[in-house]
C-alpha cells in the first residue's frame, strides 16, 4: 500500500515568475542588439528566453510542475517586440520566414 503524500501549500509565486517584466531583462536585449543592430524580433526573443529560463529555474526549485493535465499552469506570454522597439528605437520587427 502506498503512502499518501502530505499536501503542501504552494509558495506564493513572485511577480517576475508570474508575468513577463521586460525591464528585468534589458541587458539580454542590449547585448543582442550590440551584436545585431536593428534586429528587433530576435532581441525580443532573447528577453523572452531569459524570462522563461528564470521562471523554469524558480519553478523547479520550488517543486511546481509547469504542465498539469496538459495545461500550462502560468501561461506563456508573447515575446515583447513592442517593448524592444520603444525602449531601443529599433525598426518594426521583421518576422523570420
């Protein structure tokens, strides 16, 4: 007979894990734009990847599963293309084909 696990209350999810805060990852976009000036789309992707990596690390450290019954528990935001344009003055994003 298997023992039932104690149900622990999940820790409170901090704001930077629950939602994308692009200012937190400004360096990721700046570093990318240094190497590839004017590439708005991939600079936004660098910010997005940094956010997902930090969120994944926090969730693993706290034992929270991202997918429950095939559903993403926190949702996944879009890359912040408009934020990169406004912050760094880059041209409109050209979507890769």
